[in-house]
C-alpha cells in the first residue's frame, strides 16, 4: 500500500505497525485524549525536536487537521515520510476510534 498524502476517512483500522503517530497539540489537549502509543511534541517545538522523530512513516495529528497539516508539510520538506490526519482527532473520535487520557476524565478531544 502506498502511503497517501492525506488520510481522511481511509485511515486503516488498526493503524499499520510501521506508522508512527505524532500528536502536535498543546499539553492540555494531549492530556485529555490522544491515540495510544503516539508521541507528543507540540507544534511550536517540532523544529527544535526533529532529532526525536523516528525514521519511517509518520502520521501527524491535531484536533482538526490544520496544525498537523502544516507540520506534515514541514516534515516532508525535511526528508520525513509524513502525512496529515485530515479531519484530525475530532473525526477520529467521531468514527469511534479509541483514545486514551492522562486525566481522571474519560478520553475526549478538546
């Protein structure tokens, strides 16, 4: 399967094991709900933390897909095989896909 430029409704369930998920939302957004096993680097820190990203395919996520789209484009310009989750975690959650929380509340996208 070729890795698409943008995944919207066609995100495989479950995600392929070789896809690394990068969540670029802010700390409070991350705490309330994120994809289990994803890496959290807020958007404004990505440029200084590129060395923390693995080689291979990266699915970049945020709330609606705007921030993650910018980050995916930036990563692609710097040699990463990165794509954006179109519709973001709001669409992910609406589709019934699982989230985990670092709070005492049920996982949700804020």
